[in-house]
C-alpha cells in the first residue's frame, strides 16, 4: 500500500524509495492541477542511485516496449539527463505520459531486484523526470532517414496509433494519422483527468511526433469519410487500425435511463476533453449532484469519482461488487482517492434505480455480494446474497464497468475477421485477415493499459516495415 508522499529530503537507504512530493489531499480536491509533482534533480539522482545495474535486468523483461531501463537510470546517476531521455526514446516516444500513467508496479518495477528486499526503484518517476526536463529545455528530434514514399495510414491517435506512427516515421515512412475527434491523444485526452495527466503534456508528446514528419488529420471518422478500402485506393500501402474501446457497457438494470445517470465515457469526455470543470468559460456544462455513486472498480471508476469530488459533490461513493483486493485499479490511485475522502462500498452492486416525477434519479437499490470460486482466468466469481437489498438516496450515478470497441470499422470493412465483443482478430504481429491491414490497442486486445497499447503498436510497426520492405509485394 502506497504512503502519503511529502516533499522530504532524499534517503541514503538503498531499500527505501525517495518520496515524491504531492499536493495536499484536501487542497487538491478543490482544483484539477496535477496531484503528483515529480522529483527534483537531487531526488531523481538519489533514487537512480538505488539501482543495482543488473547484468541481466529483469525490469526490461517487464516493459512492454522494451526500454533499456538500467542504461537510462545509469545516465541519470551520471547527471547525463540528455543521454537518459535519448536512450528512453529509442523505444518509447511517449515517456512523459508513460511516466505518469503506466502501471509500473505490475510491470518493470514488479521485476526489480531491489524490490525483493524493499521498495523497487521508482522507474516510472525517473522516466517522468527526464521527460519533463527535456520538455523544459527543448525537445530534440532525431535525425530522420530519407522518405521512402510508401505511405501508411493510421486510424486513431491514441497510444497505439501514436506509437506505430512514430516508429514508422523513424524508418522513413510518410505516415498520416486520421483521428475522429478534434484533438489527438485518444483516451489520453478524453479519458484520463487533468490531475493525473495534464493535457499540455499529451500535446507536447504529439508535437514531437509531428516533428518526426507524421501528418495529423483530425475530425476524420474512418468508416464514414473514408473506408479502409478507399484508403488503399488513394495512395496508402498499409493501414493500422487503433480506434480503441470507446463504446461503454451498461448495467442493464431497471431505471438506468433516468436523468443524472452517466456512462463514464460521457462524463469523462465532458470533463477532460471539453473542459466542463472550467464552465462557463468552456461552454460545456455538466451537472453533478451532492450524492454521487460510481459503479466499478477500475482506473476509470477512480478517475470518475475523483472528478465528481472536484466538481463539488459532497459525498462520492464507489460501489464495487468484489473486495479491495480484487480491484483492478492501480494501488496508487486507490490510495489517492482514499486520501481525498472518496468512500468505498465493497461487495455491493446496483440492481435498480428509481426516479422522481421529472425523470431524475433519486435512489438506488443495491444487493450485497459474496465471493465465490475463481473462474478459468483466476478472477473470483460473485453471487448475490438474498434479502440483502439496501435503498440509498442518490442524485448522480456514473457507470464505469468497462468499454468495448466501436463497431464502425468492422461494419464497413468486408472480409475483416472479428472476435467476441467486436475485437478485430489478428495474429501475433497484429496482422489482420486483410492484406496490408494491422490493428493494435484496445480494439485488438480488449480494454487494457496505455503501455500495452503502445507495445502492440511497436510490434505492428516492425511487421509493417517487414511487409513494405518485401520486394515481392507490389508497392
């Protein structure tokens, strides 16, 4: 369980991580500024000095994009910050983002040998630090090869699309990203709140990718403006589809269509992309009542609850049908929410919503649940406890129980094979059933993390390069 992190001097204890400063818990609930403030140079060098520089680093094995972690950390220890960020960007074009939102505790840091006896090295904090230093000093663009003229279309400007575009641009391919929204970033801009990932950080990373020669086409809904087939008929030699999982799931219980009940998608898009927290300057209103219920246990549920609190709710409760131990959200974010005064109701799920005469939600009936045996995936099943119904007054509900892929690409692309839930089928290289078409991110794997989406983009970029480099293919 994470600690409350204050601005304390670095420690000399190899097995204790250097604390990173954060906004005070009470004060931060009154604003949307970033909660975690990041390391100072002194703190970063002290934390980097904890690394053992293993000859066979297990941390690299845990990184979905293969960053050479001990090498960049050693460069920080030597105070070569320019060298450190250059080393990271050999594999990761979005370091300031990954340093903030990647679940390092389940990936690279989980494998850290120092963590076997104490706190693992704070790899994510160090990645964020050098990325932020580079942005402040000026981002350096690597020398690019001569353009080879083989155009690649990327559908979707989320983490997977940005990654594949950057990797291919560095190999000399002219890349165009088609994005349905008016801003690039995908879930990074519409899903993750400002206090976890400031949008100027996302824009800076996108600007870097533009400097690699990648062209952005916002407000282009592929499947309507152009189909995949029409992209090939214009000038593109390969297409990478990374449209994410933007279709919200619902509880399918009585009363779910009442006013005051949001999908987390709508709620977070209004808050994050359309800046509802700045209304009336933003011209995008959002209504949040005094008593808010958030349904779900993932990062999206945590983000929704913490946004609702910052929008003026007096009581925000997260209802999750399993226990804290099973919550898929990051431990750091759960702890942050607890510090901020978010309530948690475990082993509880809604079975009905009731409304007033105007059609507004006024109460919620929940069932208590019990844990049962695990299913084939290892996830604990749950069952309702008969006679355990509880009625609770409520005036806003946010449903955050998951998302599935939007079916527009699948329905407008004949011959494209799909799997259960609208996922586009692909092989280990993320090549689809159609020649010249790859897929990545949530539309290929189901709802997952930012870094896993980036990992799929890197694999697909390598496969696309091999495909377009094959002289037997007609280009």
